[in-house]
C-alpha cells in the first residue's frame, strides 16, 4: 500500500475485497500525473447480510493548497473504486487545467 493512501472503514470487508481495493487504488492513482497528494478513503459496505452489497466510498484528496472531496456508490466493488479514482482525476484536471 502506498504511504499516501489512508484507508478506513474496512472492518466489514473480507481479505479478497481489501486486496482488490488496495490493488485498484495503487494502479489507478497513477492516472493523476504531476500531482502528489494524500488520499484518505472511507469505505462502507451496506446490506451485509443479503446476497448483494452496496459499496460506498468517500475520498478526500489533499493537495498542498487544496482538498478535493468525491464520493462513489455502486453495487460492484471494482466499479465503485474505479469511479472514485476517475472522479478524483476529473476534479484535478478541471481545477488545474491550463
């Protein structure tokens, strides 16, 4: 796990889900080029007892002079994490476009 990523709320996730989240975050954050910051992710898993779960991720990307706050909510774990990173990437591009 990258030292610039802080994950919290993973108590209700199993080991395979935790590994998927860490892998996707580490690989997808390379999309954000030229910006080094700290990412804090809060994860929630709803409907734990049923067959399907809703995954909610709230991310705060701290840059030297600003903070970007994004959220994603999906029924598929991988899609929820990808959406979170894409929203961070789009917010950074929008905020710092030349």
